[in-house]
């Protein structure tokens, strides 16, 4: 069966084939190498093969005629000038072209299942292997042998020529056979549809390759032209210099005759004998006038000719000799073999005068070929052909060194005048020159371009053809499915309505190549992405799945497929416009020989269904007024928290909250005002809790906060529950704006912990509710724990906070000062330590009240008081004559992070009148590393004021060694945990030694904290520690005791 394109009759098809074959060859002629008359691509191969496959063997005469025309054009042979041998070889090559087309067509019909649309990779590779590689191999050998018979290819170049010819024919078949099909197999739909998808990129890449090849070739030809021009100029200069030298030699002989009398033949021979060392000199003559006539007589000649040759030469040269005299100057004659000598001769003659009377002529004959061969410039032209031609004698070749290489445009011309004739020297590259100097990039550009184009041909055929077939197959299946659905709909109208309401994407997927092979147009309508992205982007589908579903959805699909199970699942996809679209994916498997070869499926849009489910879910699990989770969702989450707590040994809590006197507000101002209050309460509760905790509305004015079970102990869980409850209580105590009314409410809060107090859900909620009612019984606006011990701890902490606030307001704090001394005990500095003197409890440990001060922000006024008090004390000691370098103050994280911290320090310093260099700010590593950028800025600002900065408890925090060089620090305080055992624990000793050494390298001072023994002092002194602080020298002292110790 043949592919038919039209009803053209056979003669017309033969003509079309011949014309296409010929012009395809002409198109490729710029790519043909003159060395072996082959190129990296020969398009006529593809034209001939395509024509035979489409129109049958009856177009083979067209292949024959086209091939003859191309060969005549390439070898520049006229039909009228063809010899029988040439005609026989050209005809043989044309028949070889016919054989190549017939053999390629025969092989693909028999072994490549032709005709076929060239879709599957195996079919494509088999087609081009047989037609493009196997069939062309035999013809390549025959063509090169024909060129060898025409003496156009040398013996040593036969193998390379066969390879080049084979490559060109193969590329021509692979690239131009599909192009021929695209434009002449119009009745086949799969070829007609591929004209754009295959033809345009294929032709474009081919044109780009040809243009690139021509550009690089022209550049290389221009480079060689410059080289040849230089060679020509050098040779011209050398030749003219040699000719001038020969004329000087003859002039020397002329002077010999003018200055001597009656020179004998023997004297003439002796005088000229030395000149014959020049091998180019053939002979020299002394010619005299015969009596008083104008005839010349050859008197002497060296070497002597035979009488017959001498008489002939004398007769021939009478005209030349007369010409020498008539011009009264040097004259040169150029003679050619066949005159009276056997080679091109250069004849130089000079007239000889005595007493202004002509007495004779001195002449010399030089062999032109020897003249040239003696030049070193000529001997350097080992890879270049030299031709010497006349200009005014029809380009007569006087000399040629060897056979030139026909590289058009690359030559050099040099001109010279001899015997009043203009000669030109033509330099042409020969084969060895091209092999050595012609850049391989020209050939490789063409080879690479054609190979890439060939590979692109195969890829485009496979992709485009497969797509067309799949579309056809899917359309057929879709039609069948529509018929089946229509029949089903007739009997099940309800199902029909459901299906018509759904949007479905039909798709096919190749699990081996991991690409979609087909996706219906509904995909673009539903999700907005072009179909091309589904088919070309490998990870398109996974990337479009919402992050919340991506991992499990992909894993589920892979697991089910590996188990050879059809499956369906629901997940969210992100549309092109950012919408979330819920998809129900129904997947069926195609299994062959125990392997999954294809996945087929339908994606249904179930977004509306999911939205309805979400509404139902919200109605079931969320409060419609506040949007908080309701009791049902609380029960579920609390159950999960109990499981987590039991599994990991952690503790959580439940806070039960009730608004005090809410019913009174609701009844007096109306339910809409009450609802507004409840919404605002819900928002404040959500702000007050952590992201991992949950706020729930049980109903009415009752709320629950579920504390995530991540505390390691009951005490930690109780402290966290109390902090959250206090934040909620404080937030709710602020005024509410209810339309035009301001309203204040309070809340009663109960707290229980799990799983210690209870393990069942109902018991935990009952305990929290009991604790809440206990808070109401105690007067409302309170926090109550269900567990007595927890309640006691909470009451104690609340009492401590209350008393601490009063202590700040009433000034119950005092400062002690612990000296920092050198190894001799001499005072250098001191550290200020705050102490709380309770009117009833006495001294309260800083470890007890400092954390509470931090949590309640009371540390801010306390820290400001400490700073002001230190400045006052410094001023007082200055007046009393106590000399001290500075006093260090510990600054908390919350105080240091205040935006106006530096300004507040400056204000206090200015108010007290104390010099800033008498103050030192101590910061822990935790404070420093917490926000390094803010830390550096504030440190630099403090340093600019003149205040010293030290790092307290160095080595116990976040190992800030990497940041230390960035910080404007003056002092490192070595923590007492390292000092305690330095004389017992080698590790502590090494750490302390390292800290001191590192500090000194950075230009920092060191202070050892907690020094209690003489041995510690000795060790630290030996390591170079600068200052010491500890009980060995002095405990923290009241200001008066401190003054007495160091002054009085």
C-alpha cells in the first residue's frame, strides 16, 4: 500500500521528483567538501526515498535524472565536454542513487512495517536505521569508488570519503524524508497536523545550522586568504630581487667587454665560468655585428650548442638582438619549450658600446623553473601549489608545482614584469595544506548541527505523532463513554443529573515515563492551567496539590498503584488564580504482563460538596456566634491531649471561665448587647493564649481554654495555667465598648490539671467547673485551682506578686555591694546587688522575687530604682573620699529590651551628676544573644556615653564566642560554677584558663566570681585573671559597711 497525495500522473510525478532532487542537491552544494565531494548532509537522499515510498518505484527515473543533474553541477562538467569514461562514471553514480532509494524503500516496507505514522520510538528508529544507515552504506561505497575512477579522490582518502558520504546520506534520509512526508502526504491526517509542530522547528534548525556553517566557513576562508596573500607578496619580492641579481651579473660581463680588447673565446669562458654555479643559468652568448651590416653573429656561446642548434637559435634570435639595440636598453625575452629549448627560458640581453659605437651584445638564458625552485620562499610552499602564468598570452601556464586543491575563493596573486610581459604568480592550497591548516570547527559545526537536527526529527515525530494518536483514541473512547452514559441516563435520570452537575477531567498517565500522555480540555476550564503544562512538566500535578495534602496524596497513589489496586481519593488542588479546588480522583489501572503500563482516571470537582460539608462541620463543631470550637470539638481535642500526655509523660490543663453578672447585663441591655460582649470576650481570650492552646465556648457565658500537654511536671503545668489565666483575667478587666456603652466585667476562673487530677474527659471538665464555682464562692473575679496544693502555690504566688508590687511602691528594697579586688585584695570595683527587706518576713531571697518581677514587669520600675540608687551612692562615696573605678549593675532582659533604655540611663546619669565611666552594665549571655542586632546597637550607644559593659556568667549561656568579637564588651565575668572546682576538676581548670587567655587576646578584662579559697586565688593569679569577687575577700556589704571596710 502506498501513501497517495494527489491524482498526478506518473510522468508528472517523475518530473516533480527530478526537480525536487536536483534543487535539493543545489541547496546542499555549499555544504559539500571539495576534497571528497560529500557533505554532512545530502538532502536528495531523503527526497528520493520519500518520493519512492509515497509514489512507488515508477518515480525512480526522476531520481536518476535529478542525480545526473546534481552530479554535473557539483563536478562542474558540461555534457558537451564529457568523455565516454566520465559519462560512464556519472551514469553509474546516478544508478547508484536509484539503487539507494529503491533499497531504502524496500527495507522499510519489509522490516519497518511501512506504511506507518512513525509514532513509536522503536518504529522510528527501525525506519531510519534501515533507510538512513543500512541503505546508504552500500551507495556511499559505490559513489566514492566512482570518484576514485574519475581521479577525484586519492587512495589514502577513500575510507574518510566513504565515512563522510555515509554520514551525509544518512542525515539526508533522517531529516528530509519526514519533511517530504509532511508536505506531500497531505491525505494522511497525522502528517498534515504535524506540519507546524514538526516541520517548522525542523526547517528552522536546519537553516540555522546551514547559516552557522556558512558563516564559520567564510571566516575560515578569509583567514586563509590573508595567509595566502602574505605568501604571494613574499614570493614576488624574492623573485624580483633574484631577477635584479641576474641582471647585475650580466652587467658585469658587459663591462668586461667594454674595458677589454679582442677577447678570445677561451677568455670569455674563463670569465663567465664562475657565473655557472647558478644552476638556473643555461647559457651566455657574445653576439657581434657582421661587418657593416645590421645582422648579428653569434661569436661565443657557453656552453657551446651543436652547429644545427646554434644556427637555429641564431636565426631565431636575430629579431630579439635587434630589439635589444633598438631600445638602447636592457631587454628580456621569455621563450617557452617548443621554441628552441625544452623549457621556459628567460633571455636577458645588454648592448655593448665602445667610443659610443655598438660592437655587440651580451646575452644570457635562464631556466624559469630553476629560478623559482632556487628561491627559499618557494621551498617553504610545501603545502601550496604555485602557478606562473602570462597575462597577455591567454593565461599560458609557464610553471606549476603540483596539483592544486579546488577551494574556491582562497588564492593569492602576485604580479611581476619580465620581457615587457606581465606575469602573475597564483598560489592555491593543496590537499595537505587544507588537512593541516583548515580548521576542523567548520566541519564539526555542520556535523553537530545535522546530528542535533536528526535527533530533533526523531523526538518531534515521536511526541507529535503520539499526541495525535492519543487524541484520536481518547476522542473515540470519550464518544463511547458518552453513548454509554446516555444509555445509562435514560434509565437513571437522577444519576444523569448528578453527572451533568459535576466537572470531570479525563486523563491518562504513563507510569514508566512518569508523564501525562493525555489530559482533557476540562482541566483548563476547571483549574486554569494550559494543557501543555500537564503534558510537559514532570512534576506539574504534585506541585499543584495543596501543601496540606501533597505528601499523603502522592504516597497513597503510589502505594495503591504498586499493589495493582484501582483507587479513589480526595485532595485539594490550587487553581491558576489561587483558588482551592477539591478534587475526587478516580483511578483505574491498565496491567499487562503483571506490570502497570498506564493509569486512566477522572478528576471530579467536589468543591461545592466539600463546602457544604464544611458548613455542616462548622455547625456541628463550632459556635455560630463566636466561631470558637464548641463542646463537641472540645471533647475530641481533650481526648487527644490526654492520649498525648499519657504517651509522653507530660501534663496539660483546663481553664474554665465564667463571666461575672453576665445575666444582669443581658437582661438589662438586651441579648444583642450580650452577644456583642461574648464575641469580644472570645477575641480577647484567643489573643491571650498560645497558638498551640485552644479556646472553646461551651454556651452562654461559659468558656474553656485547653492548655496543650507539653509541660514536664505538674508544677510547670500549674505555673503555665496560672500565667494564662492571669492574662485572660487582666485582658477581660479592661473596658468593653458595647455600641455606645462602656462596660466593665470580671471573670471567675477555675483550673484543673491532667492526667494527674483525673484521666476521664467528664471528670476533668467537672473538676474545672468545680474550681470555677469555688472562685465565685470566694467573691468572684478570682482564679481557683481544683487541686489544693496547686491552689496553695497559686495563692502564694499571687500573694507574693501583691506584696512585691507594694514593696516597689513603698521602697522596701536596699542595695548591697560586693567588692571586686585584685590578687592583693585592693579595691577596684564593686557589683550592686538588690535585696528585699520585707517588714514581716524579713529578707526575701532574690531567687524568689526576681522571676515574679520579670513575669509581672515589676522589674522595670525596680531596675530604674536600682540604677538611680547606685548613681546616688557613687556620688555620696565621692564626697566621702572613697575611690572606686566603677559599680556594676545587673540589667534584666525585659529592661534592656525597652526602646528607651539607653535614654533612661543617660537621663539618670545626668540627673545624678555622676560620670558615666563610674557605671558598668552587666548583661547575661542569654540577654546578649536574644537579639544580637539590637544588642550591638544599644551596647554601642552605652559605650558612646562612656559606660563600661560586662558579660555576666560567661560560658553558661548560649556559647556566644562567635558573637563576642562583634560586641563592644570590656569585661568577661567567669561564672562561679567553673571557679568552684578549678583546683579539683581539670576540665574546669582548662575552661577557665581558656576563657582568660581568649579574653586577653581580645583586649578584655576578666573577673572571677565566687572565689572562696586561697588555692583558687593562686590558680587564677597564675593564669592572669584581672579581678576577683567572692566570699574569700568579702561578702555583699551594706553601703556603710562597705565604706568602713575600704576607707575607715
